[in-house]
């Protein structure tokens, strides 16, 4: 009976039920895993010890990425028989590489060179063996189709950029997790529209794992951080979703996002990308320092400096990014170059507006 049921079952015919099951499974697995991770971390003293850059005063476990990783792997293993096995296996392979690199960095220290090498290896697996890459600039700056090796190199650069940009925003309670949750939720919608159930399943499984993580990340008594383990694997998935979204749109001239995918992808990840470019500019041209040397000049640090709490900072940043996305989707009637130019203007203004309002309020007082 079960054999016949499984042979006849098609997730595409029950998309809503399928995605709900994947979401609940991931949520429950992560929720049940985190207490054990917390217990082991406290017993073995696997904690983040505050230093001069820390905005927390207490030792806190940094192994939240383990729970996220385990729930994702289990969900992809269980549902793999019904979906695109090749894609799922390669995603699992990339996640596993970055998981162990991040875990080593959380427990001891891992050089930047090894982290970059791991990111290139993980992204290369997906780019080469699934041929999921950015194949065109969609006439941005009058550049259209990219030569094969240029396409691979540029796509790998985008992977590394997004992974590390996401890692850089993980500095405030809930910010990285809430941002990834919002963007992953939107990717679920995009992939369902594009009839790619495998990608939609991975995205919604990530949503479930992140909700379970955020419950503890916002907790005062049982707090846990995502750590490099979490930021690497979540950043990797966001990069994979972004590049897959662009690739799907560019490969089908009937796609509703065929012409606008690059601008929409930029809008989805505007905050981490803008913060990364901003912080590198400050470090290189203003402070004349190593661009990879950590500091407290990120946008989220500025929000904390002017008096916002961690929760307020997280909500303001995520809401602003959602507003940017909504505006981007309402400008798709414009030429792509114009969309990107306007995105840089209104996106920058929206992230500056809380500082301007705060300064004006302070002067009035």
C-alpha cells in the first residue's frame, strides 16, 4: 500500500500541504535540538566571551548554527526522494563543507584564507554541477550575455560577497535571523511561482529552522548566537537562492522577472550588501585600515549608539528592507539601469532617515 502511495504521490499536486509539512518538520526538529545544544555548550563552556567589540556582557553559546544545519539536512534527506535529488545532494554537500568550517571557527580559530577557500569550494560545486549561475548582466551598463568562464567567476564572486555580507550583519540580537527569515519567505513565493518545488522546500525549511532559532536568540535567560557556523550556512543558502532566482529568470524569456531579476535580487539583499560596501569604504578610505579588520561602524552599531534597543534595531532594519523591496517591485516598468540607480538612492535614504529623524528630535528637545 505504502509503495503504491509513494509511487503515485506528486508534491506538485499538493504544493501547500507539502510546504507546510516541510516547514513544520524543520521547525520541530530545530526546536527540539536547541535545548540539547544549549546544555552541551554550557557544560563544556563553549561560549562567546565578551571583548572590546562585544555588545553583550555575558558569556553566550555560539552554536546556534548546529541546530539550523541539522534540521535542514534531515528535512532535505527525508523529502529528497520526491524532489530534485541532484540539487538537494549538492546543496547538502555545500552546507556540510561550510558547517565544519564554521564549527571549527566557533570552537577554535579559522584563518580567513581557509574560510574563503571553503566558500569557493561549496559554491563551485553548485555552479559547475548544476549550471546554476548568472548568465547575463541583462544589459546593465550595456553588457548582456557573459562568456562561460566569466559567468562562473562572477557567480562565485557573488556567492562569496553575499555569504560574507550576511556574516557581517550578525551583530545584534535577532538581526541576521529575522532578515534571513523575511528574505527566505519571499524566495518561497518566488520559487513556487517559477514551479521550482525543490528550491521552495529548502527555503521554507530554512524559515522553520530560523523561527526556532530566533526564539532563543531573543531570549534573556537561554540566549544562543548563530555563530560563524550559522552565518556561513544561512548566508550560503541566501546566495544560492539569489543566484537561482536570477538564473531561472534569465533562462526563460517568458518569466515575469526575466528583465528585472538583477534589480529585484539587489533589493532583496540591499541591507547586507550596502552595509558591506559602506564599511569597506570607511575602513579603506577614512580609517586607512585593513578592510577585513572588525570594528563597530556597521549600520546596526549606529542604531544602538543613538539609543535603539536590539529588538528595535532589528525591526527597523528589516522593515526598511521590506519597504525597499516593495518599491523595487513597483519600479519594474522602468529600464533596468534606472531601477538600480533609483534603488541606490532611495535605499540609502531610507537607511539614513532614522538617523536624520533622531538628530532633528534631539535638536528640538
